[in-house]
């Protein structure tokens, strides 16, 4: 990680972001394409993927739907602080 890069807020957000990124990669989509499908700005998606942004439940549902998956696939078994 570059010296000026912000770390994830916590392990839960980092793990959630990794799952979102993995699903996006499964679909073969760039952040811009995925964000368009989800209905959020690509910078917001990047922050989610890096664990730097905590998403409201409405956005978790939008992310799951936009990535053609379930909220459970993105959330089940995440570490809790």
C-alpha cells in the first residue's frame, strides 16, 4: 500500500470490500461499469472496495442487485468488531 493510501476503517469493511471487488472481477467489469449497474458513483464503489466507506443497508442492497448477487453472499460470515 502506498504511504499516502488510507487503510480500511476496520476488518469488517475490508472483508466486505474484498467480496464486492471479487464479484465485480467475476463479472469482468471495471469499477465504472459496475458502478453504472449499481447506480452509484465509481469513486464511491472504490471506497467501498478499499474498506474506506461504510454502506447503509440501502446501498448494500443496491450493490448486491447491481452485481447480480445476494446481500447474503456479500455479508454472511463477515468478521464483526
